[in-house]
C-alpha cells in the first residue's frame, strides 16, 4: 500500500487539494510516496490520457462552432461555451508548463522560524488557516458538482434544436440536434442509439473534469492567500506581548514577574512566564537560544554582551529572549512577503488570461441577456453562465482584497499597542514596521491589474453598462 | 455633560415609545410583547406588499408604484432587525461614549460637543419632518385624489376589501399608523448610527484642541522647564490614546451598521428610477404627485445626510494631521518630536466609514449614486417608449 508521503509546510496543509488535482489529471507528479519508475510512468500516462481527451473534445466543440457560424444566435451561444471552457484548457497547459514555479511556492514555507513565546499563537493561527482552506475546498467542490448536475438536468428540458440561417429567405430555421449537454462535432452519428449514450457519458466526464481542473487551481491560489492572511493575523496578535517584552529592557520595573503578565484590559496573547519554560536547560549557549532557524536560512546573529545598564535584573537568557522576539517578528514578516511575492509570480499570468477571457465572455453574455423573454431554458442557461463566470472572478477578488486589507492593517495594530510606554528600541522597531506596512501587499495579474474588490466592481459595472447599451440598441 | 443624552435623547425617546431601544437587564414580559407586536406589524405590511407585487407582475406601472413602497418597508425591517441583533455592539458604544477618554475636560470641549450634536440633530429633524409630511400626503391621497371610490392609502394586498364600512376604516387606520411608526423607526435607527459618527468627529476636534494647548517653554524659568516638557509629552500621549480610541469606536460603529447602509445605498438607485418613472406618468395636479416628490425628497435627504456625515469624518481626520504639525513641536525635547513623528504617520491615514466594508461614504458617492440612477432611469424610459 502507499506509505504516507513525508511532507511539510504548505504541502501538508494543501494535501487534499493536491490529491484532487492529481486525480483530475493535472501534470502534478511530485508529493507521492512511491517514486519508482513504473508508477511515475503510470501517472504520466494517466495525465496525458486526460489531457488528450479534454483537448480533443474541446477541438470538436470548436469545429462545431466553425460549422454553424452563419446564424448569429447560434454563433454567439457556441462562442460563449468555447470561451467558457477555454479556462480549463489554459489552466491545464499553464500548470504543465509552470509546475516548477508551483512547486517552488509550495516549498517556500517548508522551514519557518519559531520562538518559544509565540509557538502557541503560531499553532492557533495555523489551525485557523487550515480550517478555512478545507472549508473553501469543500465549498468549491460542492459548487462544481452542483453545476455539472444542473447542466445535465437542464439538457433534458426545452427543445433540442440548433438555429440555421436560410440563405434564400434570410430567416432563421430550426434543425433538430442531438440532445447532449454540449454541442460538438463527432465523427459518428450521435442522434440516437449506443453512440448517443457513449457521447453523453463522454460529455458528462468531460464537464466534470474540465470544471474541476479550472476550479481546483483557483482553490489552490486562494488557499495560499488564506494562509498568508492568517500569518499576518498572527503577527498582529503577537505585537502587543512583544512590545511589553521589549518595554522590559530599559524601563525600570520592580518585579520581573510583572514583565510578562499580559495586560488585563483586553484580550491579548497569553505570554507565558519564561521561568516556566524550560529554557534554562535547552538554551544554555548563546548559539541555541530563542531563534531556531531550521534548515536553510540566514546565519544566526549572535548578540553581543548584554547591556550593562539593564535595571531589571533580567537574566541573560531572559534578555536574549526579549531581543530575539523582535527578530522573530521581522523575519516572519519578511517570510510572508516572500511568500506573497512568489504567489504573485506563479499565478499572475494565469489570472491575466482568466480576466481576458472572462471579459470577452461577459460581454457576449450581456448581449445574450438582452434576448431573454421569459422563464425558459434559455434564461436559466444564460443566467447560469453569468453567475458562474462572475462567481469565479469574485472568488479570487475577495481573497485578494482580504490580503490587501490584512497587510495594511498591520500598521494600525502596531500603532495601537501602547508603544509610548515602551523602550526606545521598541519604538524604533514599531516605527520602522509601520513605515514598511503602509504599502499594502497585493497580488497583481502580471502587473496589469490588482486583484481586489475594485476589480470585481469594475467588471460588474462593465457588464451592466454593456447590457444597458445593447438593450437600447435593440 | 452626558454625551449620550446630548446626541441621542430624541432618538432614545422615539425608540423607547416604539419599543425597540435596548431593553434593561430585567425586561418585563409586557415590553417584550410590545416590541414583538411592533415588529410583527412592520413585517406584516412587508408581506402584504410582496403579495401585491406578485399579483401585479407584468403591469409595469403598478409594479413600479408598489416597488418603491416595498423597498422602503424592506429596508426598514432590515434596519430594525440589524439594530436589534447588534444591540451588544450598541451597548459597547454607549459605554465608550461615557468613558474617561471621551469625557470633555474643559468648557471648550463641551462647546465642541454641543455644536456637533446640534448640527446632526437639526439635519435629522429636517428628515423627520419630511418623512411625516410624506406619510400625511399618502394618507390624504384617498380623500383628495380618488374621491368617491374608497381606496387605501397605499396599494397593497389587504385581507379586507374596501367596500364594508368598519373594515375600510380599520384597514385605513392600520396602514396609516404602521407607516407612521415605520417613519419614526427609520428616524430612530438612523439617528443612532449618524450620531455615533458625529460624536467621533467631535472627539477628533477635541483632540485638535488638546494638542494646540501645548505650552511654550520659551518664557519659563530653568527649573520649570523639565516639568513643562513632561506635561507636554503627557498631553501628546493622551492625544494618541484618544485618537486610537476614536478609531476603534468608529470601527465598532461600522461593524454594527454597515450591512443596512450598503443595502440602502444600492437600493436607493432602484428607488430613484422607479419614482422618476412614476412622476412622468402622473399628472402634476394630484396629491399623488406631491407625495412622490416628497418621498423622493426624503430618500435624497437621508442619502445625503449619510454621505455628508461620512465625508465630515474623513475630512476632520485628515485635518487632524495638519493640526498636529501646527503645535509648538520645535520647542519640545527629542522624545516628544520622535513620538510626534510616529503619531503623524498614523494620522496621515484618514478614517473612512465604509458601507458594506466597501463603499466609502462621501459626497462623491452621493453624486455617483445620482448619476447611476439617472442613467438607469434613461434606459428604462427608452425601453418603455419602445
């Protein structure tokens, strides 16, 4: 049986997503426990078969579109369907070509720093991120399955016809077409019989897998953003105990136990009394105190002599703990910035393609929407396409917006933590942090646009404008 | 000087009469029943309106007439529900209003508070009068416009017909009273949200006043200088703490009331279209025309008050950054200057009140909403002509 593959960091958190992507046919060949040549070959064959089937059926749909391009309504409807599924083909190809970049982003969080005072907070926010990521995955999987189910159900309603333009009289006639979910050209006759059933089954498989391919990649992107946001929340939460710790360095306080008591006025991170922690045994040398940078990372900065005028009578270890807390915070923040930059580099181009195709699709859908004349199959299918396309755009816009808000609110958290009582060192730290955090971290679509709710609002506004203009032109 | 009473006394009285203010800890069963009955009537009217719209679907005129009353009623039900659901946040806000940080420390501060309170109360009074006028005009419509035929003030599905005598009067009174109550509830809930924002503005002005009382050390004697410097630094720290408290106060207000504000802003666009379409068809001599015009005035004034308040908050907090620079910082010690630098960095970010955590309340938003409504109205008008 397959042994549990040893993973760390983001890969562990995103394992269900990765497994689903491998099942859907993405060219994701890492993160298996068994890497023998035979099983790798089998996996490559599996992905290639899926890729071939998806591309072939897509080409059949395109041929159908070219075949019946005389009549405007038929052409518009077919173009929308072709564009709709272009997302899946593009995402499949994009992942196959850029898998190195994806692996690199997934590996960024493999080694993270830690500090004994803040491990509890770190674990809590990590768990929160994990819960949210799982919930998002289930939600999107549910939506995908629901969409496929409703698409197949809708096939059985209404007339199964296609529109043909009569060349002599220039009016539209209807011609019977096979009752399939998607209009495509097949080399065999699919009007009835076993070939009809085979084509139907193929199309159901195709619908499910192509939607899954597109959506699962988007879920991975949004999960990365969720993780980054929760890390920023963790950093905001430990700001206050960190300030109190730093304040202890050169503000005279009579009682060392007072130093680490969390302020009782508001709910804040519980800073444990360091004499409870078994630091005396573990951190006996200056080399292995506070910060443990496992694996790759910078050289550990050794602090010099402890300040001679420390009036609080802190032991050397306690003082190192206080100083190392600031370093932990800054290093962790830099790590998050690296993660966000890597996410942007990896997925930015895919977002650009997505937005380009969605814009064209939505324009055509606005035109289709002007022709709705009642509650029928046409109305449902047009509204379904609209909702799904807008929903996809909304999905990554909302998470991109959350990242922007979280990263720009770090400054407010830093400002609100009673810095005026702190030491000069602490104040300088907070000031420099605030300067950096004034500029929010954002994801851009290959530098063309920023992913935020403004983008979604402008897309929605554009659709409504086109709709109104087209309605007036009728 | 009790800030809560200064800003909210009218709203409190109105809402206590309506039974929807924060209940005391040991609320009697009678007041609970009273609140339930009030809310029940409002939701009942909403239900009747929805039934009417479904009945009249297809007739654009009748639907547009019913639609704007439907939207108003839906907006009110949503508002009062959000208000009641978020009463914990309201209690927190009221507690903060009474806290030491926000207490006025001099006559100057008190006059600032009184000034802002009177500003917002005047605007809300104007809104209240307009709302009551609209209700009165709606009530007078059957008496003036359709004399002879007995119709109800507002077209909606009624469980009783207008033929039988006692039922007609009962139905008439029921509609009139419930609509008037809904206007008062509107006034009450909006008062609370807007008063909180204006309280925040007043507090920012108080901070400006405080920082300008930084004393010069130029003329002081040598031994007094240290003490003055310490006092000035203490004042700066007080200002910083107060600014942080104002920011969190506004944040709590936004969290409590942003949903219905967003709903109202987006709905106002539809209201303007529908009302404008109605105005074009009705002859201008009738009572109905005046009632629609007065209704439009009410909606516009409400929208404007919100956008104006949001803009006041943003403008005042931007001004604070400039005023911080105007104080006598160059005579103070290094510690003061470094702390001032940090405080100004934070204050360079203005406080923004966002409806639905997204739409910024400002005068530009008001103009944008009017523009959007006009373009939708133009399209609908064109479609109707064709």
